[in-house]
């Protein structure tokens, strides 16, 4: 059971992380939640071109007015990742349920202690990722899905070199989109 608005609904959800690069270790991160139910993140660490990278897939609370909860969820992710040893970079990806100028993303940029860059910058600016209405066949005007790169200030190990919105077309046979969210694909480059 999960809360959706004022209703209790049968619900299952999950996250996964796929990699072509060998994963050294992984961890399920429990995130703060309210009455809507469980929220998690999946973290994995890999060695890539001489850099240790933490990759995190997350899904933050969907409630529009829950900015403090999203900020707590991001703080939990950052604290958990930094508590697992040094990483040259942290990639945070997923459904943040937060626009680029939201309080939670402002906290990441201004108070997390990391230099933060967005894959959307490599794509020429944010693009809408959510269907309107939810589950519809048209991408609306909300940009709530992100790939962010967190690195120690002054010591960049990787950078975004390209990014694009993907999985945003209606299937010609079924007439539906693959999801109620478009995807975001980013390409990283190692800074030597």
C-alpha cells in the first residue's frame, strides 16, 4: 500500500542501475519519507578511467509542497555517499520531482559543499521531461528529471560533454509513450 494524494493504492515501484563498467560495490539507501511511503536510492561505485565514481539513481517525493522533505532526502544521499569513502565524483540521476530552480536543487548548489553541474547545461538548457497530464502522450513543460554531477570544488575529475532528452516519442503502434517521464542521456568525459 502507498499513499497517492488522499488515497491508499496498491503500488510497487523500484529502481535499478545498469552498467557496462564493472561495479565495485553497491548499496540501497533508505531516504526520509512521509505518509506517501518508502523512498529509496540505489548507489554503486565504479572505477572509470582512473577516477572513483559514485553513481546514484533516486526517486524523490512527488508532493509539490514537500521542498523540505526533498532537501532532507538529498542531504541523506550526500551524507551516505560521502560516508562510504572518497569519490572523485558523484553522479545523481533520476526523478527529483523538482524543477532546476527548486529549493532542493538550490541546496545542492549552494550548501552541499560540492561543485554541482547539470547534464541539462550540456544539452543547451533544461527540457521538459514530464507528460501532461501524467500518463498522457504529450511532454508538458515541467523539467523534474535530472543528471547532476557533484565534485569537490576546484578538483573536477569528469565533465558532461553531451546530453539529450530520449525516449520522448510516441510509439507508432501503441500510440503511447514509454513512460510518463522522458529520459535524459548524458555523456561524461574524464578530465586528466
